[in-house]
C-alpha cells in the first residue's frame, strides 16, 4: 500500500490531484487500485469507480468513472494505492511502515533499494 493525500480538488472536475506520482508508485504493470480505506475492497465499494493515472514524478490524478454515485475524495482526504507491481514500488521507498488497525506497529528499513541493489 502507498498512502497518499488529495492536494488539489475542484467541485467542477471529475478528478483530484494526489501527492503520489512516479516516485511513489510503480505503474509498469498497470495503475494501482484506489481505496478510501484499507478495510474495503474496490469491487464492493465506490472505490471501484475511482482510477489512478500518473501525472509526473510527484503527482497523480484520481478520476471518477462518471457514474452518478461515484464520489470523489475531498481536499485533504487520505487514499491508499494498491500497486500493480510491488517490487519496483518498494524500491522507491526507504522505509515500510507496518500498520494494524490504524496504529503504526513497526518501521522497517528497505535495505536493498535503488538501481543495482
């Protein structure tokens, strides 16, 4: 999972900007799935109507499917991205934060990261 925050939203748009781009999540095997919370599966929630598109190194775009009941996240909302390919996404980060029930239980350093590791 990659946690991201909505940093720009406008009511007339069918999309919002998040602070997770190519430097945060790999898209080599397709875009990540978007979740409002870690307990919901996209297929059983409105999250299945949200899609992620990389918008550069630092930002991503989360779009609504256009369905009438699709709810866009609001400015400041936290979203969770499930990468399509975990290995290269892990390689982009220095630490894993291990969370359970909303509490960070441990922090693990990613030792083998970067090119040629």
